[in-house]
C-alpha cells in the first residue's frame, strides 16, 4: 500500500471510530443516571413544537426530593402509547375527602411507594378542563435529577399529562387512586379501553362533578394488566364523593353519605364495617374526620396525612376544591409545605 493510501485508510478508520461507535445505544451510568444519546442532537431530531418547547422551558425544581413543576399548555393524545419504563409493584396510599364545610371542601392524599422524582404538572388542554396533577416520572424513565437535564429525559416529560397519580381540575373535581388486593373489571367490546392511570386523565379533562366522573369511568373498559389493581376516590366542589371499585366484572360505586369519605388499601366491596375499622390508617382518618364533622382546615388536613403516613410516603397533598389551592409536602417533611394555586373556572 502506498503512503498516501495508508494515511487515507487511517483517517477513514478514525472517522468510523468517532462516528460509527457514537451511533450505539447510550449506556446508563452506575448510579442509574441517563447518559445523553448522541443521536438526540438537534441536527437529527426535529425541533420541538412551540407548546412542547414552552412546557420544557417552564420546568422548575422546587426541592431536593426532587420535586419539579411544569406547565403544559396545549393538546395531547390521551390514548397515546407509553412504553413502560418501570415494572409496577403494589404500593400503598391513603385518601380522604372532607366536605363538612360547604365553603371550603378539600381532599387529602398520601402517595406511598418507592422513592422517585415527582412532578407537579399544570395542564390546559384546548378541549378540556385545566388541571394540576402529581406524576411519578419514573414511569417515564426519568429517575434522577440528572434526567431532567438530558434531551431524552426532558422529551420523556412531555408525556407526563398521560400519567396523573392524583389531581384536581379547574372545576374543583379531585381524583386519586390506591391499590387493592383485587380488581375484576368487565370488558365491553363496544367500549374503548383506558389504562388504570390514564382513565384519571380522562376524568380530569372531561368531568366537573362526581356524577360526570362516573359517566367517564363507565364509558371505558379500565385495564389493569401490567399494573396493580386499583380503586379510586372522586370528590367535587359541591361536597359529593364516591369510591369506584371493580368486582365480578362490574363497576361498583360506594357513594359518600356524610360529611367525609376515606379510602386506603382494602376494597369496600365485600368488606364489613368491623374489618374496615381494623385498618389503623382508615380508623385514624375516620375518627379524626368524624370528630371534626368533616371540617378540616388545610393545616389540619396535612396534619392528618402526617399521622397516617408510612415509611415510604413519597408525597402528601391537600387540594382545596373551591380555592384552587394546593399544599404539598414531599418525603414526609411536614415542616416544609409548598403552596401552589390552580386558577378556577
């Protein structure tokens, strides 16, 4: 081989090493932080639509849980597919609706699960109600603070509207979920199917009252495959509440009949009052709410959440359903409560 040919071959090999190897998949670091994929450069990926760019520009870190906030103004496909980035396992949760004060009904909720980053998300779809919701973004593959700074992690956050774990809309409707040992929904081939978390997005976007929310639930087959079985607490600004469960192939609704309603991790369907009182979290919530006549201030509601917390409580949140106020504590740090507000219709 001549000297010029040898030099050319050497340069070609160097170019292949630099650019050919760079097209391989990124390798996660030992700590689990995402490594940016070189293919995610702006030269390869199309530019983001303006509403997506604005959403990512709104990202703010609130605390070192970490808790972040983001505002998403624009449309999204509520049935878009999300490739699962996490295998769900059973988790806890405690929820209650306190509506003894008609002027200030509120709903409280503990999310009890493994430690992951959390996102408080504000959405304003063009054909639905504005809302605020909490998202465990690990289900999107975002598992550390570092992932909020990578192109791949930030783009994954654009699907956060599809995964509300609890939330309140601008009509004062709140929905949240908790696991149960079993949920057996039916399947109607004439109905579209929605995932067990995705159905809450459909409720937040499309319902203003408990009655309307129940119609949303009945409009879809709720799919629990690949996720723990769940039941749901729904409450509205008019002081109504209901627990939605699935048993024997049917949707079963347990309407609230007094000034409060509570829900933890046993099914109401088929349980007795004595069995319910045997659960310490349910008993503590019930005794407190009964004694208060369903009237709790936001501070008292957060205190109740602190008393029913578990070692794996990741966030505690209080939704004031007429004021649009949100109070939020992460990681059982009840001395630091963040306050936010959702403009109400």
